[in-house]
């Protein structure tokens, strides 16, 4: 029997078919999410490693519930990937305001680079057919070569890092609870700091050279599709601000949360004019000290790969522990 080919001359046994995910496909979608993606949080970062299996089950239950509860317009962007009548992956794809977005990619380990490239090229074709001018994609770094071959240009990479929390000798490190310099003092964050924090982040964002409107943690949060009903929660007791002594203004802050079973530094910001004075170091060390006191043996964070902040955290004992995640785009003619 002759081998059946599609219009491009490829064997139908090798063609990856996109099918809209139906409500009854929920269990398949969740299973592919689990098997086709690297866990967002490494096991060594978990607060309770022994509870990983229980947490995984809860995560699967929550993801299925969210899948079934998504509104109709969201369902139109979810696709299962099939080959030879077998599901091998899933993704989210949509077009809005002349820009296409490809994300949430999960592919079984058996899917090779040619499958990834085929998926990337199909996304470009779909975006062109929909009249998009460009397509943005988010994916694990292990798929980078396939997306490069499909014409995507890498914009940035995000890298998870982790460090063990530790007690800090306050006298030696000079990060005690009171004044740490004549310029500022580090103190716990409070609800009354809301307006001051808003001003701090606004002034810090004005100094961003690349004009990003999302932090690495924001991007990872979107990728993980976090649930409000999970154990994610802010940890204000482990978050701090650096307050200027001479005026009611913040020079910096570190925000910490519990995220997907791990302690996470959400953000650390220091006003440009007060950088290189040890403020960032003092903030992070105080946060790590407090986390240790609350029983967190490690803390993780996400940085933009190649930026100075990555080396800053390395000096504080952080190390890379997971494959990077990539944001890329492809301009369409």
C-alpha cells in the first residue's frame, strides 16, 4: 500500500495535527501538562519535599477544574497535538491585535526536534493566515534550536536559581534589625508601605533599558498558570524595605512569597541612584535570614539570563538549577 502524503509531501504518519481541545479532553490535557514539561520548581526548593506527590495530585485536580471552567473564548486557544492518532502534546495559541501568541507548550519526551520545529512552523502559518504581523512564543530552552530553525529570534531567557537559607551573624554582616547605615535602615514591610512601594517600582521601571513591562517572575507565573486557591501566598513576614532616614521614601525592597511549594523572591528593587551601596545585599540577606527562622531551608528566584543581577545573586550563593525558559518572536511578512 503506497504511503499517504499530505500536500507538502510529508508522510501523514509524521504530520502533527492540531485539534481544538474539548471539555472531554481535560484528563488528556492535564496528563500531557505533567509529562511534557519540566517542573517549574525543582524538588530541592520545595518546602515540604515529602508532600510532592500529594501536591502534584492537587495541582492536577486544580488544572482539570480550571480547564473545565475556562470561558468559551479561552477554550478556542487550547490545542492538543496528535500524530498517528496518538496525542503527543498540547499548547495555547491565539491572535489578538495583529499579534499571535504561542505558549503553554508541553510535548512528550518521545517527541523529537523535528516535531517541535513542525509545531513552530505551523504556528507561524496559522498566524499569517489570521493576518498577524508577528508571533511571540514562550518555551523551554531545550526547544530553542527547533524554534531557531523555524525563524524565531530569541529575545531573552529566564533562569531559575536557588540558594540555601542560613543564619547570618548580624554583627559580622551588619544587617541587624536597626540602622545599617547613616543613609537607610532595613525594616519589615508593612501595609502602610503600599503607596511608597508603588512609587519605588514606578521610579525603578523608568530606568529599565529594555522597557520590559513584565518581570521574570510575572512571565513564569503566566507560564505556570497559577491558581489563587493553591498554597501560593505572600510572605510579608519575610519581606523587607530599605527606608531612607532623612525622608519618608523607600530606597529598595525585597518581596518574598510561597510559590508552588517553594519560598520565592518575587522581586528585589533598588532605586538607581542608591545602587552599589549594599542595599540589595542587605535586603536579600535579611529575607534569607527570616526565611530560615520560619523553617524554609532554601529560596528560589528567576532572573533574566545574562543580566548583571544574575551575577549579583551568584555572589549571594545562588546557583542555576533548571533549564532556562525562552521568549522569542518571529516577524511575519
